[in-house]
């Protein structure tokens, strides 16, 4: 399931076409995209950490709201296109 979650994360961020995705929206989109499995939030966050550690995606935290937004790196764009 973790591989499917990673692919879903890359696909969802690639669909954003460079526009930063709020983490809460990304988690919801990945949960829907990963159906029929029902991943928990911690499953998705674990996969998201792996994607970040492999430098496929990067997060920025807003200093005022502490909300995180995510975008693909150029390496992530390439990886997302491989999977499509």
C-alpha cells in the first residue's frame, strides 16, 4: 500500500501543476485516490515523509498559520511523469 500512496502523492502534486497544495487538501486527495484501500492519516504522512526524504517533494510552513504546503521538486516532476 505504501507504494500506491507514494504514487498517489506524486500524481496529486503533479496535477497541481506547480501550485502549492495545502497539506490537509493533499491528505484528503491522496485518501480518495488510494481507494479501495482506506489508508490512515499516519500511513499517508509516512509515505509523504518518504517522498520528501527522496527529494521528490518539498514543504514550506507558513510562519503565521503553521500550515504546510507541498510542491513537487524537478526530480519529483520527472518521477510523477514516469508513473503516468
